[in-house]
C-alpha cells in the first residue's frame, strides 16, 4: 500500500477548516463529564416534499 501526501487544497479545505469544530467538541465533552445531570429534548419531524425524516436533539445542563 502506497502513501500519498495530502495536497495543499485538501489540508486547507478539510483539515484546517474542521479543527474549530473538533476543539469545540472536545471542550463540550469535558463540560458534560463534569455535570451531574443532562436533560435531552428530542424532536422528530417530516418537513420536506421527499418525506425525509429529521431528528433534533438538544442537551440541557447547568455548569458552574
């Protein structure tokens, strides 16, 4: 199996632009691990003409 060096475009468009969301996710996981209770609100709906279903999940918690 050969290794291909990623191009400049791939690094910029894929890796660098996704880093803030990865950092945010790590910080969110740390906060959720510190909480005692987490409440979830879940909503499912069909809203487009192709009858595609969507699900929304919201987590509520209080941090100090």
